[in-house]
């Protein structure tokens, strides 16, 4: 009979004090190397990990022992990060803003040189620098009126039946003619209406001397443009001639709208035929063009008669109207728009002194005299066409024959036919006519 050998019983601690002493000693050994770790571990540092596995003692002393600090610093064990996270952290460490010198790199000169390459075969400038010379003083003829308003008054009262403008119809025939007497009366009507009409809804007069208004007339309607232009001059209002808007989102129209907004234009003068051709909304009002300020459209035709005692001159003061103050030479006469190379529209303010001096200079240079005939094939609203056919011609009491561009494009010989019956001068940049 076999007997199974019994295991010896576990040792019995008879002395409880000795057992507690040993446990306290073990805890004391652990606490001696334990020191507080105030900073969080650096998880951004990642190096090659060690080959050994942490033991329980290492996990207990990971905050205290120096070996555990090295383990944390090298990124092994608990604080190991992947390569993608490490790449993200490195990216976040980089500065988010570029250094200031990078924002101030002036490369406009280099771009301009690259855009405008120089031709090596181009001739080089030679000689000394040119300096402007002071020319002879302008000799003003004694018979010229002192200004354009005085010219209209002189020719409108002295030779009121003399023609000031004639327009050719699409067939090339002389049809509509405006006399100096009609120009005087119609300009007075427009000036009186602009200074007395209540454009605003609250009942106050919206236009005063010095305000700007837009002149919107097509290229085949110079007569209404003449009357509106000189009506503005009589009232002391600054006209801004512009092109007729075609569509709501036209790029050129957008630039014109910016010009009108910068000039604080609130009223647009036009003809009845032009107003009918403008695009309108469902309620019958002219649409709001993109980029344009809100305008009050005013037709300058079929206006009521002015009072008998009314006149733009300050010496005549009717009871229901206060005349405009006397305008000095530095007051703006009109604003002409000009187009830059990039297509932007700019406004050029012409003072009354500059306008009158320009008219006198052209009179002496071209030898204009009263009663002569002029043929205009240019745009009468700006530049050369405006200077000659609208301003200088009226100052000298001349007759201008306007040929629409559409007719000029079909048959350029129409510029010669008026001269056969009525000898005069040709107002054009190039006097060579090609058929």
C-alpha cells in the first residue's frame, strides 16, 4: 500500500511585527527613488526603441529612476508614436506665418520687363534731353465772346436764324437743323427745369449749382446733346457725357457706373427716343444697371416755357427762383471720361478756364471764323469731336454738319458732299478719305 507524500505546510508567521516590518521596508525602498514628475512626457521625440521589455519594477519606477527618464526621452515603451503622428507634430511645430520680408518682395519691375521685351534692333536714343520751351502768348481776337454762355446769348439773339447744327439722315440727306435761337431757348428751358424740378420724393429740389448729371444720348442725336450740354452750363451744373448702356451686365457699362458713382451722379438727362430704347423691368421703369447708382431719368424734350423775367444772369431775379451764383474760372465745366490701357474708365475734370482757353487755342490754330461750316465724323461727346464740334464751333458761331458713324462706315464719300454745296472745314483726325 502506497502512501502519497504530503507537502510541507506553509511557514507560519508567528511574529506579526516582523512581517509588517519587512513589508514596510520594501515600500520604503520603492519610495526612496520616487520623485514627482511635474512635466508631461515628450511624445514628439521618437528614436530607435530598446530591445528589452519593461518589467513591473520599470513600470513602477518610470517617473523616478533615471533609466526610466531615458526611456521616456527616447520615445520607447508607453510613449512610442507612429511615423504619421510624428510627421504631423513636426508640421505643427513649424511657424504658420511666413517671414515679413517675403511679403515685401517687389517684383513689379521684373514683371514689366518680362511683359515688354526690348527689341535689340530698335534704334537707340541719341542727343540731349529735350526741355519744353515757352511759346508765344496766345493772341485772343477782339471779336470773340468772353465765354460760351455769352456766345449763345449773342448768336441766339443777334443771328437767331443762323444754323448751329445739322444732322444727316440714314439716306445721307440734310434733315434736322438747329438754329442758334432754338439753342438759346431750349438751353434756358433745360436750365430752368434742372434748378426747379423736384427730383427727390420728399419735395426738395435735388439739383443745385455744382452738382453732376449724366448725359445719355446716342451718337445719332447731337442736337439734343447740344441743348442738354449748354443747359447744364447755363445752370452751373457739371455734365458728365457717357455712352448709352446696352445690356445690364455690360463690362463697359460697369466701368461707367463706377465713374457715375464716384461723381455722385443722381440724375441722367436723355431724349425720349433713347429712353424708350433702354431696357426696362416689368413695371416699365428703367432697370438698375449693374454697378450703377440709382438714377432719376429726365427727358430734356417738350419742356414748359420759362417765365418771361427768368434768365441765368444774376441781375434778373424772379420771385419763384433763385439764380445760380456767379461761377469762377476754377469751377468744373464738365467731366470727360477716358479709358486706360487695361479698360478701366477714369474721369477727367475740365475747369471753365481750361475749356475756354482750349477753345481759343483751337480757334487760332484752325482759323475758325463766324458763319463757317464744319463737318464732324467723330464722336461729339468726347475728345476731339467735343472740343471742335460742340465747344469751339459755338464760340465762333459756326455751323456743324454731323454725319453718323453708321452712315460714314457705309459710304465715306458723304463727308465730301456737304462741302460741295457748302464749303467748310472737315473735323476729323485723318483728312484722307478712303472709299
